[in-house]
């Protein structure tokens, strides 16, 4: 790889193979998902906000059912066997949908699938790269997902007439299984460049089936991550509710809605890719982990106030695109870097519990809350201030651990209550 290109992206020479395979892994994963997303969003608008409350609740229940199963797999499998098992399971699900596809069941399944497979991906990344590498490399790696998120809608729009919905499901399953090759290659690199003080990757992750939940609910650091994620998901739900109402009125035609959502997805993913490749590592050097965690909470304060005062399609798209670009390009990679300072078991099990049960629990609770209370924009602006405070706490804790020179120390243990 040309030295100038590596300098532009802030890689070290020996890191290039791992970053390239990680980029490819995330590309295949999100391309698989984004092949199917526009249909789900169009169906959600058609169902209305009352149905969304029940769908979010059903997704949360499905997440709860999967947590013990994932904990059991972590107890008995090494990471080299765990990840292919997870992706193989979801690929088989897609084959089942080819035989029988129900819209509401598919909505719940896709919501579970998206969070679960992406959570496992970032767990693997935090197992392979240390804190310093995460600050430099996660933007480029996340750009692989953005490329996949761009390719997915393009493929869906261009192929659906020729191969139909079932063909898209089959293509998504093939892409998903392609991630296994990437996992094997990254694991080989990790064996040659292991993190200091880490257990051998061939050993099972171990622990009890509910250890992830216990760790997430007893560590102040992990609890703060739970709160940060709850604020994000609650505000995403608030924006989704406003999207349903505004788009239903402004765009009555189902086909036009689907094209609108596909166009917004494409714009978000192109802008996200540019920020990830050209600005992430430089932004990290400029404002640090704390600033990156706090950036979108601060934007959300003003965005929800604007949307509350001017509930138009233009305001919705402008704020929605800005918020999603900031989340995917800045906030999420910075949030994932937090897990590089916790032990391996918490990287997989506690992180999975947070990314699935906590995330979808926030969806379900906020869905009912905003449905009952109304005044979505005003409540969301206030919650954005809480989100900002949590960002500053998490950033300060990670900064203090990093300065102490313990890149893989059990960050949650000193503060466990």
C-alpha cells in the first residue's frame, strides 16, 4: 500500500492487512442489511405510530430471548467459532424468510439482526485493536460499513425488478456468509499481533450465561454507557415518531415514500463515508474522545428545538441527515472505542447486552412514552442535555485510564458497586 495513502488515513504499515479485512467485513455486513432496510421503513410508515409501539416492544422481547443463548455460546465457544455461528444463524433465518415472509415479523427480525450482528462486529474489533489503534483506525473501518450502506440501497433499487424480494433475501444471505472469510483473516493477523495482557483467542470467552447483564448493571462505567445509549435510542425513537407524522402528511404516495427514504439513506451514507475517511482521526486529535462523544448530543439540543418550532419535511430531513451522519461517522466509533479498556468477557457479553437489550428496551419504553405524552420535540431537547452530561463523564473516565497507561485494564472493576 502506498505510504502516502497510509499517512492520509493514519495507519501503520503492519496494520494495513487487518484494517483492509475489517473494512471488507463491515462492508459485507451493512450491505447485507441495507439491501432490506428501505422496504422496512416504508412498511413502518404504512403501519402508523400505534403499530410501531407494539413492534418495538416485540423487538425488545426477542432481544431478551436471545441474550441467554448468546451467553451460552460465549461460555463454550472461542471467538473464532462464535462469530461464524452467529452469522450462520441469521443467514439461515433469511433462507426461512424466502419460504414465508410476513411484514411485521420481518420488521422485528431485521431490527434484531441489525443490532446483533453489528454489536458482534465491534466486539471483535475491540478485541483485535487497542485504545490507541481504535482512535486512529475506527474511522476507516467504519467507512467500510458506510460503503456497504451505500451499495445496499443501490443494489436493492437496481435488482429488485429482476430478482424480486426473495432474490434480495438470498443475496443478503450470501453477503452475510462472506464475512466469515474476513473473520478468519483478521483472526490470523491478531495471532501475529496480539494485544498485551490478553488471553489466547483460541480459549472460550467463558463466564455465566447472564454475566453480561450483571456486569453492565453493576459497573458505573458500563452503566454510564447504558445511559448514553438509552439517550441516543430514545431520541432516535422521538425523531422516528416525528418522521412518521410529517412524511405521512407531506408524502402520501407509498412509492414516493420509499424513494424518499432510499434517497435519504444514500445521502447519509455518502456524507458519512467522507467524514470517516477524511476527518475522523483528525477530529479525534482536535477535540479528543470527550468532544467526539458530546458532539451529537449538543447538536440534538438545537435540532429538536428547531424541529419543534418548524415541523416541516425540510427541517426533518436536514436535522435527520445531520444527526445520522454525526452518529455513524463520529459518535458510534467513539462509543465503540470505550470498550477497548474493558476485559474480553465484557467486550462480548456486556457489550452485546447493552447493544441489544438496553438499546431495544429504550426503543420500546420511549415508543410508549412519546406515544402517551406527546410534546416530543420539547422532551427530546431536555433529554439531549442529559446525553451531553453522560458524554463528558465517559470521556473523562476513558481519558484518565488511557493516561494511566493501562490500555486493556479491567476498567469496570475498580468502580464496581
